[in-house]
């Protein structure tokens, strides 16, 4: 069965039919979301969707689900026909309007939250309609037979996926080939578990090892050198003011970065021991039980260590590095990488996920 994002539909019969079919007939690598309200931050617009299917290596399919069972063409007018015999005049609005708007919102939402741009297709879905009632002469001109799924297409999961492929091939031929990213198994996994928030730290656990670098501005030169060589060894370094966006209050941004980091590197020196900012960052790392990696960036004498840091760091092994030392840098990099690996395994285990991801 497919995997459900959010809640199952409980209002309209047609959506209930699709929910039952999707959850019973489609394979578990497919994720489905019913009636989600999606708000795109970058597009600054929101839409409610009837159903979205995220199908790895095929794309994202947006469904407009309707309860009509057929069309009637009477005296030059098109009408919807419902299962209870009721008819309703077709709306004047073009069918393409909802598709353009919803695809636009979905595109920006997936880019905002998951940093991906997969192919997105729109599908008109009439689960209570028989295919025999359809022909291009009797349906409104703003409907497209190539994008219509009926109850006859709900034979089984394989046939249904075949019909979706036919719809997507037609759309690609119609609009030409554009470059989009593949929708991978990992992308579908992230959507299932991080739909509302987006993956922690940009698609964890695929993000690089990440350390927060705390230092005093008097040690800015060596902090910059340390960042450069550590990032050359595959460890991402967060440090202020470089990573504080223009106009942001730096303290909340720093606290969030400390919360997300794998390890906390503190560059200690005489001015650093007197820095209130370094102390605030250090105490936040201690509060969050972050691994602390103390590095003295000046020759150190026990008498020069303040009582505060002597007490707080008594159980921590430190290194002395007044100039960048390749061996010490490699040790730091290896330590952060190993911490990150352990964090990922713990993170995935808590989520009940495959630790090989």
C-alpha cells in the first residue's frame, strides 16, 4: 500500500474512492497526500489540493478529483452529470487555471522545503465515471482527454501507473522537454517524514558534517584559516558574522545553528575568555549537550586559564594550536565526521528508518 502523508479524506465520496484505491493498490514506495493546504513561502500563495502522488522516478502528480459521472451537451451548453442524477452547468472558468496555479505552488513548495524541482503533472480524475461516457465531442473544450483518469483506470495499481505514464508522456510532447530533477526514493522518503517542516538541516542525513565555530574577533584570522582547511576536508563550518543574514538579529540565528550542529568548536585565547558572546555560545552548547572541541589558539599556561573555563572544561581534552596544524585539523575533521555519523544513525533509528539511508 502507498504511504500516507497527513490524514485520509472524510468528506467527498470520490476522494474516499481514490483513497481506498491508492492505499490498497499502489506500492509502498509511493507517497500520497489528500486535501493538503500548501503554502509556498517564496511564491507567497497557497492552494488546497485534492490529492498529490509522489512517485519516485516518475514525478509529482496533482489530482483534481470530481464526483461527476458524465457530461451532457444540451442546447449548446455543457453540463456535469452526478451519480444521483443531478446536473449542473459547467463553470466558465478554464480548466487550465487551477492546474497552472497549483503546479506553481507545488513547484515553489518543493523547492522551498526540499530543494528539488521534479516534473509536476496535473490530472483530472473522475473515479465515478465510465470511460464509455467520454469523447472529445461531448466534453467541454477546456477538458483534455489525455489528462483524464476515470473509474475504468482503477483496475489495479500497475494499470493505473501505466495510465499516469501515458498522461505524462503526452504533456512532455505537448510542452517540449524542460530540465527537471529526478524525484528520487530519498526525496519521497523526505516528503513522508518532513512534509510540514522540510528535512532537518537540508535533507539530513545527506548534509555534510557541520560544526559551530565560536571565537573572539581578535582571533578572526586563524578562525578563517581553520574554516578553510576544515571545509576542504569535508566539514562545514558555521561562524558569525559570515553566516548571519543581513538585517537578522545575530543571537537567535547563532542559537539555532548551535542547536543544529554536530559539534561545537571553541577557539580559546585570553580575549576569548573575556568575551561575553563566546561565553553565551559555549553555555548554549553545554545546555544542549553538544560535543565540545576546545582549541587553544595561543600558547597556554595553566595560570592563564580563567576559573570559569578551568571548571567547565575540566573533563574535556583540548589541543593547543597557535598556528594551523594539519595533524590537529585532520583530528578535528575526523572527530566531527564520526560524531555526525553517530548522530545520523541515532536520528534514523528514532524515526524507525533504515540506517543505511
